[in-house]
C-alpha cells in the first residue's frame, strides 16, 4: 500500500511537469522585476524568430535557476557575470568573463555577449539621514554601529554579499536582518531600516530619493547582464542563439531602469514593456498574450486543486495503514508517530529546498512536501480513533469470533471513522495554505499572484491569491463536514450542545 501510494504520487508529479519536449523553449526568470522583464524580452525575441517559447517566471534565486538550467528543466534565463563568477562558480576562482564563458561551456551552457548594462550591488540610505550623518561612502558606516541593516536574503549569504562586505570594510553593525528585497524599500521608507542593499538599476532608487553609498574600496565587481542557454538546445534549434544574441548591447543602465520603473511604478506588465522595447529598439512586432482576471483565477484554481488533491490522496493511501499499524503495534507506533511528527516540524521552505536537488523545480517537490505534511494529522487521528474504542465493544467483537482483519474492517474502522475524517480534513486545510508556497519554485497555484503582488506592491494581486485560498480552505472544511454526515452513522456522530 505505502509503495503504491508513493509511486502514484510520483506519476502524478511527472505528469504535472511542463511540456519541454520537441521544439518548445522554456525561459526561466528569478523572482525580481528586472529578471522577469529580461525573461519576457528573451521569450518575445524567440517568438519573433518563429520559435515556440514559454516563460516560467519567478522561479526562485540564482542557485535554483542555474541548477534548473543544468538539469534541463529550463533552457534559457538571464543572469549577471559577477554573480556567476563570485557566487555560482566561486570555487573556480575565475579571473574574468572570458574564463567564465569557458567554464560554462564545459558544463554545456553558453553565454550571450552582455546585454549592455551593469547592474551592480550597492548600499543605500534615505538621503536626508545620510546627509545628516555625513555618510557618503561605505567606509563611513564604520562610524555608526547603531544603524540597522536590512539585506535581501540572498545577499546575506552570497560570497559577494554581506559576509565579504563586512570583512572588507570591517563594519561593526550587529543589527542586520534578512528580508525580501522589495519589502526592504518599504522598511527604509518607514524608518524601520537605515541601510539596505540595492541593485543599481532599481527604479526605486530615484523614486524614494535614496543616497547610493560609494563603494570606496571597490568590493563589488561588475555585473553585466547576459543570457545563459543550453548548448544542446541551441544545436537542436539553431535560431535560438541568434534570437538571444540580437538583444546584446541593446540595453544600457538608463533603458533598463526606465523599463523597471514602468513595471514597478507605472503598473504596466512585464510583457507589455518588453514588447514595446523590442518594437522601438529592434523593430520587432510581437503579440502579447494578456489573460483576464477570470482566466487567471481559473488557471490558478486548477493548479492549486491539483497540488492539494494529488498530495492528499497519496497521503491517505499511506497514512491510514500507518495509523492502523501504530495502533496495533505499540512499539512500532512510537517510531511511526515520532517520524511523521519530526517531518511536521521541518519548516515548509526548508523542506522545499531539500526536495529541489532530488526532484528539481515546478510541481514535483511541492507535491512531495505537501504529501509529507499531510501524514501526521491522518496517522495520529487514525491511531487515536482506534486506540480509544471502548473496551466492551472490542470484547463483543471478540465474542463473535471475528478474525482480526474482519474485526478491523467491520467494527474498528467504522468506529474510528469520525476521528479519521477529522484528520483528513485537518490535512486538507493545511495543504490549501501550504500549497501557496509552491509558487516559489514555479508550481503555480494561488501563491503566484501573492508572490507577484508582494514584488510589485500590488494589494489587488495579493488578494487575488489570498482570498481564493481562504475560500478554498473554507470550502474544503464544508465538504468534509458533508462527507462526515454521509459516511458516519447517525449514532456515531458527535452530539452538539448539551
């Protein structure tokens, strides 16, 4: 039973993968606005060349995208030379971008010439505060250990991020927190933060009138934007390379900052600004597909339901037998309950990260994570339902001469059914909420508009995911209450009131 349930889950996970066979080219992007714009530019340029291209947006951070490219789960994505040399391939100590291109080629990855702009890291403060404190350079921060730093989570651990920066400048600050890059701007504006990391092409720098501190010790390298793509796909589809390389040299810092501003501040979509840029700069006319809110909601609902239903069904197939074993064999039961309890204590994000090396990105790791989170309430409630049956009922079954299997099927499981259904209901409601995290690795669902809404500071988009998720949780709870009425005999239903 256990083996078949896990196998069935993996079959469902494999079926959920995007169609990458044949001529379809999958473009990925990181989860910040500029990366999504660059992903749209690549996708539309490929389509203008007559190729079938799909953009899988906001898939995660640098390592997730690079590993997905190596694994063949995506074919193209935009990255930065400094990030690739000092973070992704830091163990190779690459001296320049020529050595970087050679190292990537050894891995079956090709790199376009630079797109034309350098999006380097920087540190920024509110201009009024920087002028009042006399802070103009990063070195000046040493005089103000009281300042509160808020850095993007990736910057906190990167080889070219905070650890090396602190060592190079001997910075004394201890009040340093990691948070989402887009949320840091709001923290800076509200006064909850004093210093944050910037991308030099961020539209918010001018919008919030921030002071960009001079990197007076030359810590940050150049971060030229490039596209990485798989060599085997370029050999299969020769037009792929030319479609990407025609974007080389077309974007300077001013141009990409303007595109970022149109999305972050002007409310235009990434696809719209990418299409207009290609039309104005390269004379390429590409139709932009724009789904309405109803169509988006339907698609996200379908994705979310698939994640919840598939993981829950597989968990039921495994968890109920485990609960039965735990009830019948007390020593084994301690191990089973302990094991599923430990799984439940693993943070959801950490569990997703653990799954990525084994299953890649998209739906499979999300499905397996949700499957594992579903086990504890079902196993525990099955165990509890069976071990709390009144002894006289068990003795009556024994007196009838029923075999253990018949006793379990005809007497014990029906008596434990209210508890088992309550466990399944709990697991289902938990899954509806946890499934929103699947958007962090491209699994879709209601988490996708929430993630995009946080990035764009768009409350409407956040509610577009949060409200349906809450309604789905309520609907699931109502459906299980109806199921309990239909399946549980009247005499076994919990009594209401006194």
